[in-house]
């Protein structure tokens, strides 16, 4: 163990602080067989009808051009699959983009905005110098935390009800 410190910035609605430690370990090298990282595309955009239509049009255009190209020249099944896969992944990359955050799919953008606001209130609470400001910042943070929890519960309830309707 080289170094141990506490971090007060965790936004977890608790009076606990995170502990960060630097450790030194010797690890064996894990040889991989040339695997690349899995690309995860932001499929949440497909719920938006405009993005969905844009994706359909772009994919249709790519496959049409690919079909015309494959008619002209004779290729193997492996080459066909590579070109189809390339067309699909490049279209997804352009229109959808990669996933940036690892949050639950049922959390709405309004809730994510409230979570960002709560993080700001937590930072203000941690950075307040006087007791009066600290008490005020604590009250603001507590209220923001209640709103976030309320919003998350509503989002989850809505998601579960939609799942029940589709099932």
C-alpha cells in the first residue's frame, strides 16, 4: 500500500466519504488472442422517430449501394459478410454514435439533469466555508436528493408499467 486518502466528492446521499488507496501489485500478463473491444452503439436514439427514420434511410442507402456492387462482381460469402458488417457498423457509428454512459435505460433525461444538479449542490456543500453556508447548502442538497429519488421512482414505475403492457 503506497498511499491512502479520503475523497469527499461522492454524491451518494450519505455522510460517508470514499477511501482511495494506491496499491502496488505484480500481475501476470494475460495474453489475449487479438480480441477487440466490443462497440456498443447508443440504441436509445432509436426511440426517437426522427433518428429512427434517419437511421433507416442511411441503412437502406448503404445496402442498396452494396447490393449494386455485389451484382457487378463475384465475391465469396466471407467477403459478402464483411461488406455487410462494415456497412451496418459504419451506419450505426455515423447515425447513433457510441454509448457514453452506463446508466439504466429507463432513466429519463430529466432525471439525468436532476442528478447533475444534485452533483453541483454536493460540490457546493463540500466547498462551503462558513457554518451558515454549509447548513444552507446541506438543505439545498437534501431537497435536490429528494427530487432525484422521486423522479427515479416515477421513471422506474413508468418503465415497469410499459413492460407489463407489452407483455
